[in-house]
C-alpha cells in the first residue's frame, strides 16, 4: 500500500513539475492527518499543501469529517485542493 501511495504521489509530482519545478516532495507519513500534516508542513517549511478531496456533501462532511476541509479552514498555510 505504501509503495502504491508513493508511486501515485510521484506521478502527480511529475505532472505538477512544469508548474513548480523540482521543489516539490512526496511524503507518506503514518498518523492522524490533523496532527501529521501541520507537523510536516512546519518541519519542511513548505510553501503549499496539495491535497485531494472526495467531494462529499455537507452531511457526509458533518458525520465523517473532511481532512481537506479542515486544512483549508483551520490552518494558516496555503492549501490546493
């Protein structure tokens, strides 16, 4: 699973490289997203978080939560969803 995630991340990084150059990095971390993401953003002094979203409706977001929504509204760094 980790290798698959890294491979997909590297594929996305390669597609975005014309826009950001070689300054991007793919990281696969273990832990709760709301704890790990801000920690890694601070450790790496990253300029932008690129994160995917599933497109849940408001009821799903209310009951299940949304990592991307929490990152956009709850953190101070720029986020691209």
